[in-house]
């Protein structure tokens, strides 16, 4: 977060539960609820919810994509930097994560 904040932006680091102790639907719900919390509270930290960008790496990149779909309205996210995401989960469907 130091690089982001030193450039004058606000960084919000989102944590989430890990598989296989919870299912993917739970994790996606956690990410979407975190987004709602940010929308509701970022102004009190000097931020603008209409200027939200997201970034993530690996599973974090995959989860960030979940903020772009599943809603009846546009995401409102202004930009994304998503690195090395696992975007095709089919190969994992037969792994220990499916259990």
C-alpha cells in the first residue's frame, strides 16, 4: 500500500477466507460486501467512491473480476490492474478444492 498512498491515493486492503475451509460463493460474497463497505465509508477517509479502482494478483485478481458481474447495474469501477489471475476454474473442479 505504500506505493499507492505515497502517490496520494487511498489503499484499502481486503482480506477474505481461504478455500477449502469455505466455498467460493462465500469468498465472492465477502469481496462484494467489502466493496459495499468501501462505497459506504470511503468518503470519511477522504476518498471518492466514484473513482474506485481495483487491483489484485493471482486469486485476488480472479476475485476482483467478481466485482464486475452479477449485478443489474454497472460496476462503477474506473479501472483495474489484475495480474496472473486464475480466470478459468474448470481445471480446479476435480481438485481438492472441489470437496
